[in-house]
């Protein structure tokens, strides 16, 4: 959604510092965390500081993607190439950070965002640390892995005191060795393991290197209770909730999930609140 009204809202909040009405921004106690896929991907350029800052101010969680540049810098970009979301071309791994910072990561979305930059992971952690909202949940989608990546991210998060707000997903959800490395770097790190369908739930519950179950099916209240009773939290994700799926959003909330990842965080929150008012 690249409507002028949405873009105006983002600009007012981010650039002009307009306060967000308390009733709109503040989640209710009973609401699970709503996580915006790549930030506000329908209202602002995905995976940018503008999108992330607005999420934080609106009390919406953030999902972001981590990659490395040619010179080893940790940056936030979904694709393995520059082509779709910048005015550059080629592989992310073939460009230095300095070269990356010369690219425009906003105009492709809307001319209003001209000269938006691809952020580094550290720039985002600084934004998160210095924000007034200390309850923002951030899902770190590991798009790559190497011998030092997990420890490097954990150390950077601890440096900026934001590790408690992070949940590691991406390659970690299906790779035991990555989960082990994350926990070895810091046992308090929050890590998710995939349960693609109900039949896969038991292995996720028995995994000793994860704290969240990354659920790609709509769980019942009894299934959520079972997960909670094993000391883990429920992160509802996937095609069943990514699009405009008000019925599934509500089913997840009613079941007692802890967080939900969607491309439409505003609509999800409105769905939950409309149901609450009706009740």
C-alpha cells in the first residue's frame, strides 16, 4: 500500500516527530505482539530506519533480515541482490559497505523516500536502544551463516543492551548448529525452532536450544497451552497470517499466542480491537 495518506502518516511520525495518539499506538495487555514483516513494508521502504522507527513509535514489533557485505559488515536487506530495493545491481556479498551507503534504498518504493539508505545492524541497534519504547520485539531473520556470525550479532546486541528484545529466526529455526552457536554466545538469547505443522510440534518442544516455537499452522488454545507448559512461547507465522487474514489473526489471538508476524500490522491490530469492542 503506497497511498498518499499512509506515506503522509509515516512522514509525520518519523520526520516531524508528531506524537501518536495513545489509544492507537499502545497495545492492550491481552494483545499478542504484532510483528511487521520487514517493518512496514506496505507503508514505507522495507528494512529501512524510517520503517523501523515508525514501528517502534506505533508499538509494532519488527522483523528484519541480516546479511554481510563484501568487507564483512552486517547490514539489513532481504534479498541477496541489490536489484529490487536499491538503485544498485549485483550481489550484496560483492559490494563494500561504503559502496552500499552510496545507494538509494527508498525511491523504488516512493519518491518521497529518496536517498533512504540500507542500514547496518548496528545502526538499527542504536535506534532500538535510544528509543523511548523499550518493549519492541525484534525478530532477527538470519539469511546467512558463517563461523563467527552468531557470536558477532550477539556481542553487538549486548554492546547496545538490546539482546532481551531479540528473537532469532531465519536459518536458526531449522538448523540445530546455529541454535547451539547462538546459545553458546549467550545462553539468554531468545531462539526459535520451526513447527511447520502439528506433527512437527513435539521435536520443537523437546529442543533444548530454543525458547520459541515458530508455528506455521493455526494452533488451538490447548496446543498453545501445551507449548506454554513446556516453558516456550508461540510465534505464529507463515502464509496463513502474512496476508490480510482477519479470521486467522483472531483465531491466533483467541488461542493465546505470544506473537504474530504479518505484512499488515495495522489491519491486524484493528481486527483485534474491533472484536474487543464488540465483546
